C-alpha cells in the first residue's frame, strides 16, 4: 500500500522532490519504495531523466489502476475504523493558516479529553492544498473557511466570525459600528495570493468599491505589524484579534455596523466517506469548545 502511494504521488508530480514533499518523506525513501514496487512487479515503471520523471507504458497502466485500488483500500480502512467506535485511531486533519493558530489551542484539549483514543495528526496548508490532499485520500478531514472550493466535499459549519478593521492608532473613523464605505478612503493591506482570507477581504472591498494597497504579507501576524507601522489597514477575523494585536503597538480596533462582514469556518470531508457520523461528533466537539472558550461578540454558532 505504501509503495503504491509513493508511486502514485510520483506519477502525479513527475518529480521525486515534489512527490516526496507531498508525502512528507525523504527522496531516498520515495525512490526506494518505487524501486521495491518495480522489483515486485518485475517491470520498469518510471524513466528517470536529469530534469524529471517519465512514466513507462507499464507505469501508465499501474498509475491508472493504483488510484482506484488505493481509493478502495482507504474506504475499507475507514469502514473498519467506523466499526471500532467514534474517533478512535489515526485522524489526519488539514487546517488553513488563518484558522490553525487560533482554533487549535481551544479545541485540542477538549478532543484529547473527549476522545482519548484519537491519534491526531495536523497538517497546516493553504486551502487549495488541503482540499487536494483531502480528495486524494491523504487527509481525512479539513478545517477551513466555507464554502469549500471543490465538489465532492461535505461541509459542516462550525461558527461565523466577524471581520474587525485594524488601523493605526489615531485614525478618526467615528464611533463603534463603522460603515463598510470607510474602506474607500483607506489602503487595505492583504495576504498574498493563495490565502482564502485574501479573497474574502477583496470581496468586502469590492462591495463598496474600495481598493487594496500594493503591500502584501504572508501571515496575519505580518499584516498586523505592517498596520502598526502605518502602512495601511487590514481586516482580521475575530478569533485572531487578541493573539495578533497584543504583539503590535499603536493599533486601533474598529467594528463594523451590522450586518458586519464575516467568514464562516467549517469542517469538510469526502462525501463518499463512511465516517460521516464520526465527523459530525468531531464538529459538535469543536463547536462546544469554541462556545466554552468565552465567545467574543463577533463569533456566533453557524
């Protein structure tokens, strides 16, 4: 099974380094797995060139069949896990970077207490990557902003959280409950491309015809520091507000008038998975953990 997964990743990326990174294994280990599969089948599956990997005719056939075989094996494993009981054994979770640092410290202690036999592994990546990994069977469930940008994924909403405008201290934006139109007169700093939070902030700006600044960042932490330095303003989800703003001086926090712009955070899993009941239990536990953590005004059950 491991050899087939290694070969299928190589067939997908056609590069040992990229395939090894996707599987989170070393290149020598990947090469050894593929070589062992070739030896077991008694035929060459790949042609190694100086720049990339090419599949042999036999490799093409094996790649087509391997995907179906692994999908069936994954389904069998999930069915066995479901019989053993809810959330027992390994669970591979993908989480986006604008959720992981703020949600995981809240929910992990509860999961450890409620499901002591759960063997959790967490992988933090951008939305497109964790969704691709989910659909490929390399992740079991994902935590991200909804809607999921792919078909074949069942969504379980967890909570809604408002965006808060973070600006340099001293900005005169009026009393609490500012209108979205204030963004028209401000430079809004965004995350780099690939972050769903960037797209959500852009949507808010487009609603009122506001423009984004030409300054971008790779994380919410950097965004807030840039605002602290006077380079513009940004939109921060409620769950991240306390963590990120406490490390930056000279900031003003401004909440929008209702209905405030918000994002919905949820859980996604393959619609074909037999573990739907388990994931419902996982979602319920996360909702309860968020509620018990001292819900801020801008966070509401979805």
